[in-house]
């Protein structure tokens, strides 16, 4: 039995905030997805084109939205 993932728009504590990604995060996500220090230790594909990294960033943004109950993606803001 699969239970839907119930996400909140924002979770804030004294030290950090968890929130869905937004379209304003695309450039920063692309930077992370193409950073060699990150790609050498995480399963991130090697992108031949910038547009491929942008497409994955946009998919992560869509997965992080509160209405998406199948995926759990959030960004940590300190």
C-alpha cells in the first residue's frame, strides 16, 4: 500500500527552512547539477547541453510542488 506524500508549503525551525523549489531556483539547480564536486559523488548524469541540465532542474522543481504527492523534493534554506 502506497501512501501519498503530504507536503507543506514551508517548514521553518530556528535554524533552517524547508520549502519547495521555485522557478527562481533553476540557475542555482543547474549549477549544482553540473558541479564536478557534486557529480563525482552523486548519481547525476553528465549533461552535454545546458538545456539538458535545465530540463532536469525543471523536473525537480515540478516534483517539489506541494500538489505532487508522489515525489519528495525540497530545498533547505539556512
